[in-house]
C-alpha cells in the first residue's frame, strides 16, 4: 500500500521504483521500467549495454529554437541495512514509511540518493503540460561504485551544452566544482608457512571514519594506517610478528573505522600487551578531539598457518611508509580540500595482501604523481600497484551563464541567495565536463540526511518544492 500521495507524479514514481531492486551492478530492472515508460509515452531513447538510458523529449511549443538542456541522475543506490534486518536487496522491495515529514525505508537505505533525481526526470518526461527547451534526460548506472556508467556512456549522442545535475542533498545550494580521482591497489604477494606459535588478534576500533571526500580534512584516525603503525613499532621493539590475516575498511572512499590484525608470535604476550598499552595511550591523546572513542583490543586465537616473517615485515613496512590523508587545500576556495589519499581497505587473499586507495585531485598530473609515489613504495618491498577508474574533475567556471541564471531565478523565487559550494568528492558532473568540455553545469536537490546509511531520509516538503522550483526554472531556459 502506498504511503505517499500518488496523485503527485514524483511521489508515484518514487513508490514504483522502490518496488524494484536497483543496487549498484543490478540496475537492469529499473532500466527496464524506465525504458517501458519511454515506449509508452512515445519518447525517443537510447539504452547501452551497461543499462545507461538517455531519453529525449522535444521542446514545448514556443521553445523549439531554444538550446537543448541535459538533466542527469543515477539509477543505482547504496545497499546498506541494519545488522538485525533480513532484507534481501536483490529481491525485496523497500519498505517505505513517513515519520515527522521525512520519507524513510525500514531498516535499510532509502535510495533517495539518487531516486529523487530519477523521479524528477520521469515526471518531467511524462508531464505534457510543462514548458521547457529540448531535453536530454540521462539515467546512469554504477555511480556509487566509481562513476562507471557515466564513464562508459557514449556522449556523442548528446547535443546539450547546458546541464542540471540532480544528485545533491541540500536545498538552496548548487555545486560549482568537484574533484577528479582514481583508484589504486597496492599488492604484495605472500608465502605461507606452518605455525606452532601462539596467535593473537589486535583490533583497532572506536574511530569515527567518514566519507573520504568530505571528512579527510578532519584529522580522523585511519584504522588501517594506525594498525600498520602499531605493528611497525612492535617490530622495532624486536617483537616476532608473522601475520595471519589483516582486514580493515569496507570501501576505498570511506575512512576505515576498524582494522583487525591476526598474527603469530613467539614473543612474550605480557610484553606485547605492555607495549600496546603505551601505544594506545599515545594515540588516544593524539586523537582526543577527532576520535575520542579510539581503543585497542587484543585477544588470543589459534591458527596453524601464517605468513612468513619476511613477507609480514614487508607488508607492515609498506603500509607504514605509504602516504595517506590530507595533502593540500585550495588557495582560492577557503576550506576546500583539493588533494588527498585514503587507504580505505586492506584485505588478505590466499596469495597476496591488497591495500586499496582512493586518490583525489582535480588535476590528473597530481593524481599520477601520487600514484607513482605509492608505486615506488610498493616496489621497495617487492610489491606492485594497479591503477583503475580514473575520472576527471570539474573546475570552477567563473563565467558560468547557467549558474548566474539559476542564482537570479532562485533569488526572485525565494528572496534568498543561492549558496555555492565546492566538493572534494567525485561527481558525475566531472565526468560529463571531461567528455563535453564546453558543458555549463549547475546542480539542484532537496534536503536529505544520512545518505548511504539505514538512517537515510528525504524531507518530503523539500522533495516537492525543489521539483516545483526546477519545473519553473525550466520555463525560463
């Protein structure tokens, strides 16, 4: 049963896409749904092998000679749920409910990121009463896992040189620039051996973490780097360490909150604990403001195999030496981080340990330089790197005509100034700007909170009034 007023188009479409599983890499169902709408409304469309879809709508009467406009949003959502939820993201619909004026999904992410943008475009495409220039509505896939859909889309089919990006989470602001980035994985091959020594598990925990595009400048502890630091200091004290497993972080673009290191050692357990207490006290003082709940736990375990000492030492040293965190801030835009690295994930496989980075900078030359530095560090310890998913940044355009139009219209409609923000995160707007350099871009979105978490929520009043604002703005273009 619907929880929203389905007489309002954007509500109806949100209810309907919430019935279709559409996590990253699983967008076929929602793409089928969108394609069917295009067919039913006799709209020209293009769908590629990745399931990106572009739907074209002709100009309203009197707007035929206006320049075309691109609207864009992504179809995929982040699939996260509470530990006690049995929700199956591959098969179950989202359980929507409204509380205190906000739309939620029970115990899971809501997918308002970027469901609102999808619904806005579907409503505009299927409402014949609206006035607007020629429209090119772009629905992309796999945004949440590396902007892959935007990177893979053939943009030669697009004619628009103006774009409104519909992937924002705050009403009354527009984004003016975003970072470029790339993924990098450091790989170190390992050789195992039999083990008859005691095994201990060290856990680094209690850190706040956060998105590496938004929080990398907040001096928060990185659990993977802290684990490497602690293990390196143990080695320097002569402690025998032969790694069994090292696991930390979930995504390369999130600052890791926890890291687990299992290791075999013939050294005194009491001495290890004594040293860990000292390290814990030092780090707790360092992180007193940023991560007040930081703590170390250690307990005994068992395992009859481990990684040989020379490989263990190399892995710990490589991670200890590898750069991480905030590198540079903008000299033009106050407070904006421009260059950073995040050692987001460390994982142990059968034959190697992988360390996954997200590297961010608007300038490709800087991203390449940082990648080379990490490659050099890896090579010192007989490791190597794999670089992937390079995406361009979107630089601030001081001469943006579309932004000036949006600012003037927003002030006319609300009496307030439109806030201009820049982000260190990677956005699809940057990908499209890289493919279509002359593209003039603004962004719009309603108020949302706690995206990418089961607490995600969408303010319904803002959802509706931002759509009304967008429709009115289209009439001026």
